[in-house]
């Protein structure tokens, strides 16, 4: 598990590598993301700033999210709709998701074998992995039991 201080360091290191400043807006976005306990999308994050009367543009939110992803502060997640959803990595650490295509339920899981295989595959191809989004789509146990399986 990553501490908030560790996440702040990683985020600031990435900004320095990119020769970007840790601006008031980026710090405010970073701090707000750390307060979130649920999965979120960029628009809901922007709406939080708007409701608080903070002058942070939607574009700034959308430009900051990839930096938060790459630095490991957040990871892609699942949510309702077709937008990209995210969640903070500090509480649960990195994990992946199984998504039921019938009821929308998602199951969080971590599989060390998958992580090792991804690393080995990247190494074999000389590819430097910065983050990944691994989601499995199918039908959950409950939907299968209730006859909601694909094709029924």
C-alpha cells in the first residue's frame, strides 16, 4: 500500500521529469482525489470543484488525470456508463476488475501471476510499462444462477 506522502512524491517526480510545475490547480486536484473514497470520472471531479467555487477548468482536470495515472496515484477502474472511471491506489493498492455485463457488478482482484506475466512480456519486447488497465468482462455467479447468462 502506498501512503499519501509516497503518492505526492511520485506525482511531483513525474511533474519534474516532464518539466511541469506543481501548480495550485494540480495540487488542488491531487488533494481532492486523495479525499475521494469511491470510483470517479473526470466530470464528477470537475463538478466537485465547481460546487466549491474553485476556478479550476475542466481542461485542467482532463490534462491532470493522465499525470495522476502515470505516477500511480490513481488507476483506471469501472463505473456506470461508457466514460473512463478511476480510483485512488493508496487504500487498496493496485488491483484489476471483473465486470458483469448483465448486472454491472464489479469484482476487484489481484493476481500476482498476471502481474509477473505482464512484466515478463514487457521485458521481452523492451517495453517500459507505466500503468495498465486490466478488466475482464463476463457474467457473474448470481446472474448465471438467475438465468441471465449471455445467450439465455
